[in-house]
């Protein structure tokens, strides 16, 4: 019998909905006889329908044959096709799997017989690109793209009406409680079944209170990673296509977003906070109401519970359905992630993401108590313990010492403090592991107190004791619950259920005891003492600052990181870019670690400015001592500038014996060029392509990096002449053919001279830093230096990035080439973060500068700068940091080369010592740069606790130039984390 034209499904009247059993040969016959297409059919997975990809004779995809479940009536199928057509018309930027039509405009749709009755079969548009399904990590851009697409679909369907939408589906969140009740028995494991039932009951109770306020409309209701199609060749994958309208119905509009969010939760490395970009993106296109924002996460939980129950049911009733069985593990993963945090925490995170937070820029605080919590102690008796990135007590790596808190408390008590208290909502560095791929719980939800004398804890205001046991008391405090945790040996003086008056004794504590004080919403979940920063907004919204209970002021003013970034953009020229779209706020460093204000430690793989490591105490002490005495300009006579100049010159071969001191690499290169031009009397300069030398007029003129200036080659002044980048990996001449670069450069220099414009200088990095640590071909500089000198010019070596021992085997890059330049420009590493640069040349060249007047740099070579420079040289020697660069750099390079065997995207590992470059390519033969993949990888590495950035003209090389103090443990952490990120992003071989 044909399906009733107006019949729609009611899930609760069906025992099961097994997918139609249909062989590919049968599908091919249906397509040919009923739908007018001859093709080869390939079976695709589906929960309840039968889907086939039809291939034309040449193998190209022609269409999708979809045979609906016999339980679905014709009017439902018509509604699905009408919805698809509507979205395609309303959103032409999206690709939609609409029904294909015959030449007369009629849909290619028919009714066929299956073993479970008549079913509607139709041809749908095939969308190339593939779905977002699978374990691959979803980057923030992809997640946001999903949110935007879902919002567009929701907006397009807002006013859609059709009789085929009047359905009762098991996937409709409006029926989630009934679905779980019906199907939970198919979850065999008792603990999992109980977890699903408990989570469903809690989420349903929350949604039920909001249901009457939630807008309803037509919804696709299955905009998941399985049904969103990525734009072909998009990197990272970005969705622009929608398939499978089988769940179209009328339901809560916010369910559209919740369904999509739930599908993200099984992907590698995804936690609940990772889906917030989708919430923000959806809200920007289709604003959520406050009630919808409240309902989003409970509906995510309901969806997850339904997935688990339905998946187990479908696998039981449809034993041959491989698709349904394969989904069981990921459905449980979705449920675990959806229920990982208490509902109120996620609700408040979503409200914050949509700008609906109750207290957007301030934290809640306790009301003033009738009696102070600690009897006879006033604020002046309490010392506040600052454990943040801004605390001086965290200097010199103290945050890494497990005994730091105890030491600081003991010191405060010795200084007379009756009590020592931490700060509410502060991110504590003492809870921060130095190396971790997951952020630690650092943000405090209460206050810890350590007593320096005996004290009585008393009831601050009349209330009721909610719980009392050794080591713990909880009592009401207005609409909040006050929680006290103390040594288990201490017996409370109140009992559970008792009514208490302000001033009654709760506990007596001896000197040396500690107590944790926390306030939370009385009907909210108990908060951990410390929470991870990604979830702190959600937890803190459920708690309050208990400081007023102790007579202390609440620390309520908190700068939001987004606000600070906006202020930066308003006052600090935006051309001075920052790393990352949403950068962590870094306020402290130590050795090879950078620390954010959220208490996250990041491994610093990018900072060649600080070769000794961040905050080196020897540098700090030396410059502090000098600043207490004198800091002026170098025209005054003092010893340090002499000593530093002598030490610097002694590091270079003859005849390089004369030093100019400046403030930066840009100034050093600028001065080096001016010296060469003055000494040679010639104004033309030859420079390498794909190089960066600085931002001053002269240093920028010879900079040819397309990364730093896309128009670099087209905007060079006429006196700058460029030669090919001698890149033996991806240049014009590769491998053994790289020997051709030098003769070609020599020929160009000779041609300039023959044309009457002999070059006054050749400038180049001695080890190709900006191109990713690529060594120059052997003998390259010897031939080029000889050519430019033959015509009266000088050789200028830019050692700004690679000099000062970073290469490990050589202190200077030019040593690797076995040459001696006429002028050496150096900076960066010289000052360990202090602005310091130098130009070293021969006395004869230096004296020629007088033809242009005198030279003076106000702070170049100042007493402080000279002392810094001397201290850096002493420390490089005393800590054998060049040797460390060779040892750890060699170990790291071997680890990275081993990764190349596992990940095809790694094209090459360049460099020496601790100046390495990991070049990422899409094809190892054509060497197509993996630019977008590199950017995505850097973002993922940040999330995993590593700061690394791209370099090169194509921005496809990870520049690996950490502080020279990095150890093997950190190098291994970097390699291991890189492997994890590459795997999560789908780059395994």
C-alpha cells in the first residue's frame, strides 16, 4: 500500500525504525527505472534511512539516492524538500542538498517497495567536500563557522510552514525525557544507564521551566558534523553545505544550535569551552533571547542522552547497521563532555559568551556580616597573600617550588600577621605546572586562611547549619551557603540542622591551623577550591567573595582581557601586531616559560630575544645595581662601555676590532649599510630575497620578505638590487643544484659593475633565519663576498637573529660559511630583552664614517646597556649556553626528523642548534606550502601550552628559536605536543 499522503510519524507509536535494507544493485535499478539516471551505487551510512552515492560512468559523483524510512509519509518528504529549496534561495552562499528535478521541473522522486513497506526514494544534489565528521579536532574558526551556518539556516526557516512539519520525532528535544524513558533499558551498563537517566531528569527540569518562553519554528534539527559539508579545499575545514533534511520539524528554535554544539563534543581535544565560538557566532547572526541562552546547554545534555539511548536501541533492533554501531563510542563521548561540568556552570559560560552575564566586569561579594567570621581579628591583623603573576613573591621561579605557599605564610606569621589570607578569584601561579598540555586549576573560588594565633570562627549572621562534621561545616548566609573546611581533627561546635545566631562559636582553631572559606549560591553546586581558567567565569558566577566576612575589602574590579585588547588597539598603532587573534595576557616569564594572568604556563619556543631565559636574576641584579648609580649617554667617560666594546671585538676575527653600539637590529643594519656606502663610495646595494633586516629606511629598503611586506620586491628603491634566495629546499635550485646560486649572484654583481653601478655592499643573513633556519649552500658567501670586494664593495653580515651562539656549533653564522665579513650587525640576543645592538667592523671602515659627520646614539652603549651586554656575555660563557644549544638543539632536531616519518605534512627540518625551522607542505614533491595548516597548528599548540609562530614568505615554517637555556625535558614536551597536535588535526600518514 502506498504511504498515506498526509501521514506523519509519531515515534512513540513505533517499536523500532530500522533502515531500509537495500543492496547497491537494487539502488541502481531504482535510479535507472524510476529516476532517470544510470549510475553505479555506493552505499552510505545512515541511522534510519538508506543512502547511496551514485557515480557516473567516468567515476564522478552524480547524485545522492535517498530512500526514506518507510515510517515517513510523503508529506514529510515534501516538507524536507521544500525546506531545502527555501534555504538555498534565502542563502545563496550556502550549498544545499536540494532535490534534483526533471526537465519539466518535477522532482525526481518516486515510491518503492521495501521489506518494511512502501518508501519514498529521491535524487538529491551531491555536495563535494566531505563532511566535518570524524575525530579531527575542530579549530575555533571551524567551530565559529558551524555556528554561523546554523544561525543562517535558523533564520531562513523562521517563517516556514508546512503540514509535513507536524511530526513527533525521537530527536526533537521537546520529547527528550520521553525518549530516554522509553529507550534507556537498552543501555546495558547500569552505571551508564543511571548517569543518562539522572542527567536527563536534571536537564529536563531546567528546560521545562523555560519551555513556555522558548520560540518555536521550523528547524533542520540535525546540523551536526555528519551533515555539514566543508567547502572544498578549505583549510582549516569550513562548512558551507547542508545535507540530510530528514529531521525537519517544528521545535524550539534554540534546539538547532544545541544539536550542532553536541556534535562537536566527540572530536579530539574538544572540551565544552571549545564550542563557545559557535555560540558567539550564532548569537551574532540570530540573537538568542535570555531564556534561550539559559536553555542551550540543558538541551545539549538532553541531545547527548537521547543519542546514547537511541544509539543502543538502534544497534539492538538493526543489527546489520554498521553506521549505528560505529557511532556508539562517540555518542558516549558526547554525553561525557556534555555532563562533565554542572549545568549552572555551562549556562553561565554561555550567558557570558553572549554578553548576558549577570556581573560582566565585577565579581560578586558577600554582604557585610553582623559579626566578623574570625572573632577579635580585624583587617589589619590579616596579611594578604598575593600568588598572581604580578606578585613579587613569584620572582626567580618561586612559583615552581611546591613549598612556596608555606614559606610565604611562615614569613608573614614571623612578621606578626595574626592570619594570612589568599584572594578570591585570583589565578594562583603556585598551582601551575611548568609544562602541561592542559591548563591547571588555578583560579580560586574562595579564600584560604592560615592562622598565626589561636582563633574562634563564629557565625557571621543568623542562619541554619546545613552540614557539620569533623573538618567541614556549611551553613546558610542569607541566600548563600557558607562553607568552611579545616583540619579533620577539629570537631565543630554546631550540629547539622541547628538554627544558629550571629556570634555563636562554630569552631576553635589553634595557631598554625588553616581554614578554607567559600560562599556559593545556596541552590548551586559546590565549587572546587580551584577551577580551570577556561571555566572560571561559570564557576565564579555561582560563588561570591567572602572577604567582607573577614573585614577585608572585596577585590571586585577586574580588567577583562578583551577590554584590555580593545584599549591596546585604540592607543597602540595596530600595525604593531600581536600574536594570535585572542592572545593570552603574558605578564611574567621565567627561563623558557611564559606565564599568563590566568595562571597558565606556556613553553616559549619563539623568543630569541632572551637567550639566557626570561627574568634572568644575574641580568636583573646587574642592571638594577647600575641604574642605582648612573645611566647616561656614551659621550661621558665610564668603564663599562670600554669593557663591553673590548669583549665584543674579541669575539670576532681580525680585522674586526671597532664597535658601534646602538639599540636594535634595525639600527645596526642601517648603520652597517651607511658604513659600507661611506667606505666604498658606492651607493648601490645587493641583497638576498626572502630576507628581513629591519624597519628603518635603509634596513627596510634591503628587506625583501613577502611575509613582512607583500609588495617588498616591487617597492625596492633603485639602489637596491636583489638576488635569488639561495634556498636549497624550495628555491629555484634544490638539493645538490643549490651550488648554482653563488655563480648566479656573482654574475649579477659583475653585471652591475659593468653597467657602471658597482655595488658598495652585499648584505645577507649568514644563516637564513627569516626563511626558517635554512643553511646557505656551502661556499656561497665566499664566492659572493669575493665578487663584491673585487668591485670595491664591502660584505655586511646580518647576525641579528642567528648570532651569539644560537647555532650551537658556531658562535657566528659566518663561521659556518668559513668567511670573514667586513661589517657585522648584531642585536636581539645581546641584551636578553634589553634594547641593545652593535655594529663591529675594522678601524679603517669605522673612520670613513667621519666623512658623513659624527655618530651618536643616546642610549646605545649607555652604562646600563653596557652592563647588560657584559652580563649576557658572562652568562653565555658561565652557563655554557652555546653548548646547550648544540646539545639540546641536536636532540630536538632528531626528534623532529623522526616526526617527519609519521606525518606527511612535515617537508623538512632546517637549521642548527636552537635555530630550527619545521617546514610544512601539502605535497613533498611539489612542496605546496601548508600555510593555513601552519596557522591552525600554531593556534592548537597554544591551546596545548606551547607558543610557536610561523615564518617564511609562505608562513609555512614553524620558527623554533627558544631561549638557549631550554632543557631536554622541555624539548621533548614540545616534540610530544607537536605530535599530539598534528594527530588531532588529522595529519597522520
